C-alpha cells in the first residue's frame, strides 16, 4: 500500500462539513467551522458537484473511531500490551491485535502505530469501489443520455419531448424554445418513464438521484459531462436547498424607512447637515 503522505481529514470532519452545507451555510463558513481551509472545503464541494459523496449517518460502533485509535496510539507508545489496551478502550483483544497489525505505519521499516495513518489505512480498506449502474449497463446509459440531450426522435423525424412541464416564467432570459433543455427530459421524467417503457425489465431502472450523481460528482464518468447544460438549471453544481431558500437581507432597515421619519422632518426647508453652529 502506498504511503498516505499527509492524511486527509477524517470522515468525521467531512461528515460535519456536509451537514453544515445542508443547513444552507456557505462553503467558507462550513470549512471554518470544521477546521479546514476554505480552498479545501471549496474543492470538496466542487468535486462532489454540491452533493454529499459520503453517507451523513453516524457509523455504527462496529468499527473503531478516530478517537479510539488516538487512545490506542497513546497506550501503545507507553508500551502497554494488547489485552491492557483492549480493556482500556473497551474492545476485544482480537480487534486491537488486528488493528495494530493491519494499520500500523511501516514507512520507517518497522511497525509504528499512529492514529492518523491507521485512520487513513482503515478508510482505504473500507472503500469498496462499485461501478455505477449507468457505467455497467450500456443500454440504460444510452436511454438516459438520449433523453437528457433531447435527441429522441419518432420515425417521422420529429423530436420526442418529455412529459409536459411547468410554463417558463423566467424574465430577461432566452425564449424557452431557444434553450437546450427545451426538448430535453429531466432526470425525474426519465426515471418514471422507464417503468412505462420497460415494465418487466428490472435492469432498466434508475433513480433520478443516481442520474444527478452521475452528472455532478467528479470521477463517476458514466454520463457525458456536457449534458449538465441540458438540465433545467444548466448548473454543474447542486445548490443545497436550504441555501437557495436563504433570502438576502435588504439594506433598508426600520430606522431609515421614510414613512417612519418624524413629522418635523417634512417641514424642513433646508436639509439638516448635523453641524452645530
């Protein structure tokens, strides 16, 4: 296994970051709150397309936490035995023995247990790369891409548009028919239509969320990246719902509303400059 170099922030930190993003705070604010630099937080957000790439649910107690690994490292540095460490941490001696054997640092030529390196190795081992459904099913991928691009045509050559959508209410924008998504299907429409076109083929099923992930999350590579321009928003990043609902605060407060000014202000012939003569 290659050397981790400088270990990445733990999953705990990343989980806290994405939970804050879901509340509507900015990337910079979330980064500051979890103790990482804003360029790191911005990179997390951009590479994941604004979508949490990991589960936000707390891991079960089956696996050692980073705090437990820190305690194991301290006790190991004090030359404590496996059984003594197991009693102190509250784990089975076999668990501690495997942890010290599998996740110890070996860069110096000898095994030395360090919490950060052990956490990195455990996270690498826990990864079970699973091919995206669209990447492994060419028929399904072609079906989705054709409808996202709005390139499905009838025998007579006319374009098959998606189900009827809400009327376009945008202001100062190109006409709806001039936009790329005028003939494109939304991921929700595609997901629902699969049940109609392939009622007996369970392999031709995919959720709209999986389609969004294939478009937004960097590295999935299942769908052509340029298809994001066919989405209703045309964005390559998902905006958290809580953030999109935040309304900017106005600059006019109750202290400067004209209707609330005192009556004597309306009788002034000369503006009051505030200077004392």
